[in-house]
């Protein structure tokens, strides 16, 4: 079986969740003697592809400079058609929601990672354009993969797709199981709560910040560390207005830096209003970091019974949930134990198996 991933997400992301998803499943499928994976991306930005050992990458990475993405996409649109036909795939798995890339003889698959712009359009300036592109990608696909049952329900409800065309394949944590131990390290300095990811709109960071600031007991004993994301200067000003500027820290770095934070945080807080899946939940649980999270969308599906839940629209609910974990050692220990067990139920090997089953069903 010859499967091609198109250039779209690799033209857009140097790093990032969607590119990581395709890298993880692609490398595992490519190790199998009955499957070949080709990435048709003549010019791309993606660093994960530098580590590809099984996938055949038809393209070269170029440096990310301002305003280069539009030029790269245009160049790939011109070059990848011929390369795709020459590679002659049986299946084309489109990596984002642009125009179709599958040759006429090939079958096409699209993965829907969330339906957040459709559910919360008021939080997205360009949500309408993205929703239209996504709907068109779903319309032309032979089969649709959703990353959670929650996202599948949204897709069926909003776009009216026939259930026979849709499968669910869960994500997994990018941190290898064998790299994680049962014992956790103490933090190098003051105890802290961890937040990971972007901090705009549906990520609901402002309510988390308000909840943190509203509890003197919490912010006196624990710092709030925010890893990744953009607009740190704006968020520092928000912390200033909330009255806790010295208690909120912003950090970045690679997977090793993030792993160190998961391994030493007193708790991980995930306040999103809506998620299609929620990989950071699995990341935290795999390190035995107690999880405190929203009770909406796909989050309970992923977290199961291994989290302390709150209403993400209620600042008091967020603050109370944080206090219930941070100041109850027995609850924290229980969540750590349940989290490790829960994380083991999700793996990229399982995701690769189920993805290949989708491909095979189309041939």
C-alpha cells in the first residue's frame, strides 16, 4: 500500500500538534513491510521531517523567515502535483483543509482535529473561511478520521456526514512510555502549577489567571508557569492587572524542557472551553502530574476518571478545583496514579493500526 501525505501542514508548521500527529503515525506505518509512506512536500518548514527514518520525504526544509509561508504554499501547489502523480499513491491523506491533492486514481482521507470554529465562531476572526474550507475537504474525502468521539458528534451534527464515512482514531502522547519513570522529581525551586499551549480565545487562559489570582492560598504557595504560546508580553500585562505579576512565569523550549516541567509540576491545569482532543492531558498524565481540567467537549473523554474537573466558564469553579488538588495530598497522589494508567490506554501504535485499517477499507 502506497500512502502519500501532502505538503499542507508541513508548509505551515515548523512544529505543532497536527504536524506531530502525521509524523508519529507516518513513521510507525512506514516501518511495516506492507506500507510505504511518502511526504510530498517539495519545499517545507517542518523540523519533524528531519527525523524521518521510515517515511520517504520528497522535499527539502527551508528556513522560516517572515512572510515565507504564502510563497512556500504557492511553490508547493505548482510542484507537488507532478511529484504526487509520479509517486503514484493508492491513498492520499490530506494534512489540512486546502484544495484537493489526490490524483484521480487515488482514494482520499482527511483528519478532522476539532470543530471549534464551528462551535465557537465568535472567538475566531477568520473562522468562517476555515469552516468553509473544512466542509469542502470533508465533502471530497472518501473517508473522514476524527480524533475523538466528541469531534465525531460535532462533525455529524454540523455537516451531516453519513456515519459510515467516519472513524475515530485517538491521539497519543509524544513522550515515549519507556522514558517515563514512576517517581517524580521535586521542583528545582518554588512549587508551581503548569499551563501549556496558546493563551487566546477558547483556550480560556484569562479565566485561569483570574482564578489563580482570586485564591491567596494558591498564589501564595504556588507559582503559575506557562509554557509555549505567543504574546507573552500581553499576558504579563494581564498578570499585572490581576495583581500577581511576580507569581506568573512564561517559559519555552523543546520537548526535553516541557518534559522536565511535567515531571516537577504540582499540577497541570487545562481550562479550555472546547477541545477536539487535548494531547497535553496525556502528556501530563504520563508523567504522573495531577490533572485539573474542564468538563466540556472531548476533555472528559480523554481524561476519564484521572482528573479533577471544573466548569471552565466559572472562575470560582476553577479556583475550587485547583485548591481541592493542591491542598489534598491523597487526592493528588490518586490522580497521579490514575493518570499514569489512563495514559497507557492511548498509543501511537494503536493510532497507526486504526489509521491503516481506514486506508485498507478504501482499497
